[in-house]
């Protein structure tokens, strides 16, 4: 089933609110956040970080600076959080909270997981909530979306959306494996920049909506290099 929607995932400095949407499988629903611009971020960089930001050959995971992002507190109130911006595995960068998430970076993938320390040690292949941004090799975003739909073996929704600071066009594949609290939900955002094709996969359990929203906050900071 394919539907079209305009669901921007925001600019840096956003208020993330969950709204119901996505793929229903026996009652389970995949959520996508609605965002509201709050203010522009305060960015802090060292000279070394400025040089790294200008270096197209900087390794994936290289720290590019610090900035403030609006996140939701446990009481549901917006508050500022210090995020670290890092080079992506391509001509883009994203920001995350290293006190809250671990990061494993390579030229093929950025993988964020809840918890600090080495994500390779923490994951063991069974992380409850994770965000993976990886390069893909496919003729088109449409064919890659069809591949993920077939691979899921679930009833899926495929929508046209926008993601990141620049509201970049993407295809959103979403599905849920069941209705119980420990059933898994999956959202895959497929997008292209220049000649590179990427997939950003957010994976979680049904009960981990709050943690999933925090992963969406990371994705909302996606910024491609211009020029």
C-alpha cells in the first residue's frame, strides 16, 4: 500500500511530538514525529573541529562541534540538550547526545544505540532501540523500498516524506511485527544525495516510543554539505 504525505522531520532546534501514523498490523502502529521549529542552535567549535568540518576526507564519526537541540523532558516539557555533531559516512553530518547514545562509525554505516561506551560491545546484535544510517547499493530508491517491503514479510506502508534540517525528500517504509509491548517496529527512510543512496533505519519495540522519539531527534539533525 502506498500513500503520499508531507511530513517534515524538522530543523536543528526542534520540539519532537509523536503522532500516530504508519503501518498497522493487528492494532500495532508505527509513529512518526511531527516537529515544530523552536530556535536556531547555538554552535560551538574548536579550531580543529572547524578544519575537520571543511575537510571532505574527514573520517566518519569525526567530531565537528557542539550545539544545543530542543528535546522533551520526562515531564513532557521542552528543554535544551547539548548535542555533538559528527561527520557522517558520506557528505553529511548529524548530531547526537554522547551521554545518552553510543556511536559506531565506519565508511558504510553510522549506528547509534541507547547507552554509553562502545556500541560494538553493547549491541551484540540485540539492541532494543537503534538508528542505523548506511549506504545502499540499488538502482533507485523505489526498488530499494520494494526490497525492504518484501524482506519484512509484514503489511507495510510506503510514503513520500521529508527528513533532516533541509527537509530532504525520502521514501518512508514502516511496519510493525505485532501488538505486544516487546514486538518490534521498524521505520526505514530511503534518500539520495548527489549519486549516493542511503537508508536510515530506526528499530525499536512497541513500548519504546519515548526512546524512538529520541532517535528521530538525531535523524532530524541530518545536514548535507552544500557546495
